[in-house]
C-alpha cells in the first residue's frame, strides 16, 4: 500500500483533478496554505464556492493533536519500551521447553516477586542455560550495539555467554561473554555483559536469545536468575530507553501532548503487574522514561486522573478517594479541558466475522479526516483529541486499528498515521470563518485556520466527483495577492 502526501506549489487553488490513476480521487484531504503574494485566480466552473475571511474567528487549542499512550497491544512492553526480553522478571507464566526449571515466589533481597530456578543435575559437563523468544522474536541488526544483563544467585565461578540464534537456520548470530565469580551468600549479583554487535543481521525476527553457563561448575546446584535484560541501542542512547525506530516514528507524528501514568525507581523495585488489557506490565517504561520521551518529542504532559471506577464496575469507596481528589485538584488547570475527545478511530463494518478493523481502506482515514476537520472548526471549544489505539504489535490478536503497528524488526505506519501527521503539520492558531456562497458541506468538507500571515484551508472530498465541473472555488478575503501551496493526501 502506498500513501502519498503530495505537495505542489501553485498560484491558484484548484480542485485536485489529477489523472494519475494511483490516486483515489474520491478521498482527498488537501491542506492549502495561502501566502500573501499574487491574486488568487479560479476560472473553473464550480459546485462549491468558499469565502474565507481574514479574521473574525477564535483562538484554537494549541494542544489539539495528542497521543494516547496506553499499555495495550504491546505498546509499551514489547513496543516502545526498549526491553527485548519477554517476561524478564517472570511476572508472567514460565513456559518450559524441557529442562528442570521453575518459577518460584520469594525472590529474596529485591522487590521482584518471582525468580526462576534452574536445577543442574549431577554429572553435568557441557553448557547449561536457557533462551528467550522475545516479543514475537528479536531484531538482530549487525549495525547496532546491544547490552545484556541479568541477576544471578548461586555459587559460580566461570564464564557466561549470551547470543542470538536464528531459529530457521540454527545459525549463531552473535556472542558476548563475561566471567562471573560469586557465592550463594552474596545473594543476588547483577552481571552486565560487554556491549556487542551481532556478527550478522537477520532478515526476519525468527531469532532467540540465550544465556549459557559452564555446567560443570554448577553441578548439583539450584541456580536462581532474575531480571534478564537485553536492549538494542535505544533512542538517544539512553539506559532503559525507548526502541529507536518506534520512538522516531512516534516523534515524526509531531503531536503536541501525551497522557501518562506513574512508575519510578530502580528496575528491581518495579514489581510489575497484570495490566487491564491482559499484558504483563514490567513497569520498566515508567514515569521518568515517559517524561524523557515527552521532552524528546517536545510534548506537553497532560495528567490523566483515575475517577475511582474500574472497567469491571468496581468502585473505590468514597472515604478512600481523597488521594485521587488531591491529584485531581493539582490538575485543575487542565480540567478547566472544555472538551476532550478520546479516543476515536474509524471501524469498517460488514465482514462475515464482524467489524473488520485491522486492515484499512482509504475510506476509513477519509472519514476520520472529516471528523478531524469538525474538530478543527470547533477547536476553540475542543481542547484535545486522540486516536486509539496508538501502538500495536502486528502479530497480536485481535487485529485491530492502530496508528502505528510493529514487529520485532519493522514499523508499519497506517493511513491514519499519515493523515494525522499531515494535519498536525498544518495547524493554525485561530479558526477562520469560512462560508459557502454556493454549495455546502458534503461531499466536500472543510476547515479554515490562520497561521501567522498564512491561511490554512483543509478539505476532504469524500466520494464526491472530480474534474472541472466539481471544482472548488476559494476566495480568501482581504488578501490582495496570494501564493498557494497544495498538499494532497491520496492512496
Ligand atoms: C467563534 O466562537 C463563537 C462562539 O463563541 C461561535 O459562534 C463562532 O462560530 C466561532 N467562529 C469560528 C470561525 O469558529
Ligand atoms: C517467524 O516469526 C514470525 C513472527 O513471530 C512468525 O509469525 C512466523 O511463524 C515465524 N516463522 C517460522 C518459520 O517460524
Ligand atoms: C497518576 C495516575 O493516574 N496514576 C494511576 C496509574 O494507574 C494505576 C492503575 O493502573 C492507578 O492506581 C494510579 O492511580
């Protein structure tokens, strides 16, 4: 699928009547920016005549385009959060693939509630260890550095090797080694392997990551491990940072604000929990990491307040609500919010198995575009709006809409992504009165805003005709002269 955001520089605003057949001419959002320069000339026959006033509107919300970050569909763990080891501290089930290992509670000395125990039988001589499947595999990229670490509790003096294996070819794709020397009385000892670059890149995510010890030096022991960790080079090269390609994709949306929740402190203090959407949340992507992300993407932070009502209908009793109220009072400035639209997404009905939401047709973002124009026209009342879901792991069920989907080594931007990116890149500071002196809303929809000396006119042609007889004639009042830049969004 190809989505184009096409830009042309023209001295007159024209309806997009391109004969390029790859265009879906029925669905177009066009952002026209008028600069004061030369007279606007439109000699085409017209079914819609728009008159855009130079002023007389209201201030738009500067926080209109937002991001709704929510721990669902592996947006955080297995997504934006750079940790590549799945179930790194065993908050989830341990899947045993042979070998005497088990998950135990009571991880002494650190707050993490679980640990893995691996029993090494008498007579063991070769390497012993375990591997992780990652979040639908691992991205093995020879151009990037990786850093692995783990906690160990046992008597051990010997080597530790960590490496990727391609499950399709059996090939070992990397190696990092360290020496461990510790006895059981030391309780947990954290080991960091030297950063390494894979020897070869893998073209698919079908790779595992192994932690291997010298079995002869662990004979007869129960070996305890915890907080197994692997990070590829993260966004801005931060410790405990974000997955670089996904963070960049998100930053490229040029949104203006984000919702966040709390989770701070050393990783071994973050006990993790079962999220409301059924994922295990390590809480590794916590408050500080989210604040850093907000700074990196230049986002205003908006605090979301829990109102005491859970999804399953449970309620926090009134006499226990004080902390939530305190928090709400602190956010009063925001609550003075007038309207917050969260969350929206177009859903395609009608397949045999129910609403087909995962695969987008161009009609879906086109309908979203019409709503988005309505929001911009009312952006003196609507403070913010957000699309849901924001980020989703591609292979995870259900297959539903999301702005960005990802596999271990690829990023898929939906058409809604390009729509929001284009629209957020052309927002004015004030709404402008735009009235139709001929025709009316539908099949062409519009919104006009002012950005400095420029006028931004956005239009969607939803299933309407094209060609000269369907042209849109625009008069920007008060501009003696103008230059127009047209950006068309097509698929
Ligand atoms: C400005 O706000 C008023 C309400 O205060 C509204 O009636 C009017 O339509 C708005 N104008 C524009 C251009 O949005
Ligand atoms: C490779 O990994 C993908 C993603 O997890 C999976 O869908 C696919 O079945 C795997 N292929 C093989 C041959 O195991
Ligand atoms: C600041 C905030 O909204 N904190 C909430 C984060 O989410 C947990 C539940 O998942 C709530 O208990 C917190 O109040």
